[in-house]
């Protein structure tokens, strides 16, 4: 199996930064306990507090896909509905 790296960028609306941050923080411990999660690290931009980034590594794409269907992720989506201005996700493979 090939490991999978995920880089997820989340940009909150300026008046929703606190809400988005608190909901993102709720995902960390439960996701780190999931099968296949190697690391799941949340970052916040030093110059733009509305920009958050998850750097994740998974044992396989299949186990990451299971994570994507998890109830806690659905709860995050519901709680932050209308609070996220932009979201991008990149599936990446280490090459060096």
C-alpha cells in the first residue's frame, strides 16, 4: 500500500474564524485515533488567521476515504456550513 499525504486548506470568513477554529480543533483527537492515521496536524497562518491547513498522512487512500465518511467530519461540515469561504484539498504522494 502507498501512503497518502493530504493537504487541506480551509479559509474561514473573517467573522467566523473562532467558530471554524473551534470546530477544526474538535476533529484532531478523534481523527488521530482512527485506523490508518499516521499524523493529522492543524496549522493556522501567522499572517492570515482565517487560513487553516491540515497536513495529514494516512497508511492508504482507502483508510483516508473511511475517514472522509466519518460522523465527526459530517458534524464539522454541518457546524461550519456557511462559515467557510474557500476549501481546497490535495491528495499527494511523497517522492523523495
